[in-house]
C-alpha cells in the first residue's frame, strides 16, 4: 500500500464511522489515528508521508473498530487486488464509471450508496424515497456532481441497484405482502397482520394495501419504515377513523406519487447539499472565541474571573465590544490574544472598562494567588475572619 492508499482507506473508514455515530469527521479521524498509535490525525498524515506504514495487526485493529459501527466498508485496490469486507448481509461495493469518472456503489441496510471523488448519493429503500445528493469535498476540481446530466446518469444506476434490493427483499416475503388479494387485503411482512388499510404511527396517514405494498411497506406520505405501519391506529384512541373504507380515497394521491417515482429523475429538481466543513461565524461563536482568547491572556484567578465575567457584545457584522471590570482585569493590560483572534477573524474589537461586577468581596485576593484552590482558601479564611466565627 502506498501512503496515499493508506490515508484514503483510513479516511473512508473514519467518514463512515462518523456518520454511523453522528460524530464530527475530525473526531472520527483522530479515533482512527489513535488505533494506529498516534495522538491525532495530522500526526498519522505526517508519518505516512514520511514512509510509515501500519502493521498487519494495526490494520486489523482499525478494521475491527470500524466494523462495530459500519456494516460495509472497502479497502481501496492495492496492486490490483481489492479486499472487501461484508457484514450484516449487505452487498460489497462495486466499482464503475460514468464517462471518465470512477464511482463505487454499495448497499447498506437497504439503502443504496453511490460515491466518487467529492460526491455521494444515497437512495433509500422505499421506491418513493427521494435521492440525497451531497458534495463531500469542495476542493475537488470539476466535481461531476454539479453536472445535471451526470446526476441523471448516476441516479439511473442507483435506481437500478435499488430495484435489485427491493426484489431480494420481496423474495423473502409472503406473497400477500407484495400483492393484495382479491378483497384488497395484504399481509404485513413483520407482524403478519392481514388488512385492507394501514396506518402510519409516525404521521397518522392511512394507506390502502396497494399503496403500502407498492412502496415496500414504507409510508407513502412520510417514508416511515415498515415497523411504523399497523392495521389499526391504536394510538389514536377515540380519534381513530370510523369509516375504514375512507383510507382508500385518502391515499389516491400517495399512490400516484409512488407509481411515478421511478420515472421522475428526468424532471426532478435535485438539491445538492454541500456537507464539507464550513466556518459560519455568528454572535455566539465570535463571543466564544474571544472569551477563550481572553482566558489565554489571564495570568491568575482574578484575571480569569475577569475573562469569564467580561461583557462581550457582537453586532450583526460580527464586530465586538469587550467590557472588562477594572477590579478583575489590570488597568493598562491589553488582552493581546483576544486582539489577535479578532484580527484573524477580520472583525473590530473595542475595549471598555466598568466596575462592580466582582462576585466576591476583596477582589484583590484573586490577584495574589497562583491557583483557584489557593484563592478559594484565602477567600474562605477572609470571610471567616470578618464573620467572627
């Protein structure tokens, strides 16, 4: 494996682990790096560029770590030999091309995932599921995901794969779970109830057997999974509908939606989400960064109190004013770190002075100790002395 192969494989594992556990990508990268014996991801990057390669034991540990949360993952080809790991009955990734662009497509927990350099498409198990299209790496030049024709071709491939998945699932179901009988009844593939109409626990939508079976037992209205579909709306109590035939009329629109979903790609307006990390500054974030920098400037417990209690205001342009208590922050001491942070953020920082915000008597005590423990000890002793106890 080359250093690029190693880094890319680790990034793929980290990305999927992050998604599975809803963690920031950088945290997942650091977790992967820790399994390789590094304190953080940048250290692993530097080592790989310098010729380091993980041992077979380390690779096994990383794969085992990823396997706990990721049902399918793939090592990139090395010397023409690719290794695929498949878990939970999912299909291994397959490689293909759309024009000059390489992609990988795989099935995970019934969903189809299709990805390439800088992009990813996810298509849910239900036939009515709308595709989720995202930019995963903004730095990729000429990212094909911005080309409507490329997206159209990619969705055709993803739809075909999704139909294969649906066929495999249906093969394991009872006949009545895929096709209503002459009376319009269908059998739930999980709880085996037999009914003419079905109710969604998630959105209370009523559906006919034809509508629900055509959508792989996902709610035609909200897309909820089969475990949310029941033959009676027991959760509604007295509000449950009395006319059970009303469901047939109420789901006509949903049924039309399911029938036309497979042919909608050519007319579908795809929203492409950019999920690459972006720093979006707002009032809270600017205040947080300035207060952190002010704490860096603090040299003793008194100044730390001043930093924590400083009144920091941020306007709509993210320019800020910082009001410091003269009893807690030394007169004439500039908060150099806070000023540098403001400069890095490209904002103006105005400094003002106030008084009377100290939370305890004798604020000077906090300037003559080295730690919070020493300060609290001195503070308690002073209060005890003046209380006469």
